[in-house]
C-alpha cells in the first residue's frame, strides 16, 4: 500500500492535533463532566439504598469510586469512568493515521459518548435499586467497549478493503 507524502503529512498532522486536542480540551471537559453532571446526579439519588453510597474522585477526577458499607471490604461495586478515555484516544489516533480523510474517529467518539451515558444510567440504577446494573456496566466496560475501541481500526481497515462484503461466486444468473 503506497501512500503519497502529502497524505502521510496530513495524517501525522491530524493525529498530532488529535492528541493535543485530547489533553488540552477533552480531558478537562471530562473532569468537568464528572464534577458538574455525574457527581450531582449520583448524590441526588434519595432511595434508602442510594443514601448508603459515598463517592470519591480518583485519577484526577476522571473516575468516581463508589463505596458503601453494604458491601464487604474489597467487593465494592464498579467505579464510573468518564467516557472516551485512553482507549478511545489510542483507537482514534490509529484511525486518523490510517484514514485521515474519513470521519471514523468521530464515529468512535460518538459511540463512546453514547456508551458513557448508558453506563451512567446503569450506575444510577445500581445505586438506587439493583446490583445487577453494576455487573452489567462492569462487563460492558471491561469487555465490550474495550474490544470495540481497540478493534475499531481493524474494522475500519476491513471495511475499506471490502473484506466484510460478500464476494461474488462467479456464477452468472440466467436472464
């Protein structure tokens, strides 16, 4: 696969711009989201179960640790991470390098934002009423989202090379 120098230059410039954008704008925006949206939403849950939880900001306010005396030490429910983090950045960086003129990285970012909202709803459901919401959120975060984030460049490459489309069998249909 041969690429022209201007295309490589554009890909490298876009990828570098993405990394700069992540650390200067997106990471602080994620912390603000955690402080001004997620934390107030979780502390506003006023069920009997919800009032037992304590919330601690961790990793520079990009994660909220849920702690409750209902759970034995070491078996606390899952934590909530701000959406579109490091794994999304790695995948978006690769997508921008491979396909600088295609918006695949924007699709990935939108997917991470939507999944982040789903995770927040599951954590709120778990805080308010049921433990299975914590289990579902943890499973989706650890396995499904990471697999899709890190597999996104491969899926885009397969799509671009028509690996995913069915091949003609070579038989012609009678007219």
